[in-house]
């Protein structure tokens, strides 16, 4: 199920006056798996109460990469004596990056 479809269901539940818990129970009762959580519905209901009925989904994932990984890889291959720590300092990213 697409998140946009779940958002439509949340808007429907909000407009009919359901509480967050009622909305979660109603939405999840239709599907075999849990598609709505209290936190998600509460966040969306808060948005609806403020008058924002936009159903597009905000990105909550990882932030966009600041450095092109191909550039870092090329730098590391050009000078294999550089450590991950040195590369991270050079490009101002974490060592895990």
C-alpha cells in the first residue's frame, strides 16, 4: 500500500471526527498488516488541525549526501595511504560515510 493511500485514509478518519486511536484501529482493521501507527496518525492529525490538508509525504529519511561518493572513492584510490579519518576530515563527513 502506498503512503499516499494511507494519508487519504487518515484524512477521512480525521474529517469524520475519529481520535488517533480510533483511526489507527479503523485503518488497520481493513488490512492484514499494520499500516498505521499512533505516532504517524497523531503527526498527520496535528497537521490537519493546523489547516494543512496537503497529503504529500514529507521526507523523513536520510539527509541528502553532501559529498559525491565517487569523488571520495577516487581520492582514496589515488592515495591509498590516506586513512578513513583523514578522508572524513578532508570532505567534512563522518568516517562511516
